[in-house]
C-alpha cells in the first residue's frame, strides 16, 4: 500500500517498518472508508508514535491501542485503571513503557514519541504550577 501510493517515510520509520502502519492506516481510512475528518485521520496516523500537542482524540486512540483487551504485558492492568481516572498520566506511563521496551530490544526510538512525552510532561507540569503555556 505504501509503495502503491508513494508514501514517504522518515529514516526511523524505514528502519522500524512496523511504524508504517499508522500512516498507511490513515491512507486506507481516507481512500477505502471515505474518512475526511483531519482529527480522525491524524489520530490514526500517530497512534503508534504519538506526537507533541496531541488532541484529546489522538490521546484516546493512542492509549486505546496500548491497553486494548488483547494486550498482556507487565503493568497493563494498572495502566487500564489509570486511563479511567487520568488520561494524561496514563499517556505518560504508556510513553515511558514504550521507551523502556524499545530500549530493551535495542531498537530505535522515534523522535515523535520523545517529543510527545516531553510536551505532555512539560505542559502538565505548567498546568499544575498554574503557569500559562506559550
């Protein structure tokens, strides 16, 4: 699908090809299912890496994929419970889990995941301090 539609990927995605399914999913959703809503398409595209300044829908889709019922890894139950009470904390925990896992298998981290985590933590901290985010 990626080749047939001339999708262009960054070097990390080309190295870690399982990351291709987000952008390919976006394309399929638009072409095969007629989805034109940019927020929905973006949520599909970034559900594997996350990104800085995620919308509520992007956060929900990312986290839903991470904790869906067939997932079975250490800490998933705790993460599922946290997702019901604090979406941002659950998302931060999911990013941390992803980063630890990718390091443990000696693979490469996509910079968007790090940017997403940093953005989330920096803005959550700003909100707790009552500071205005620029």
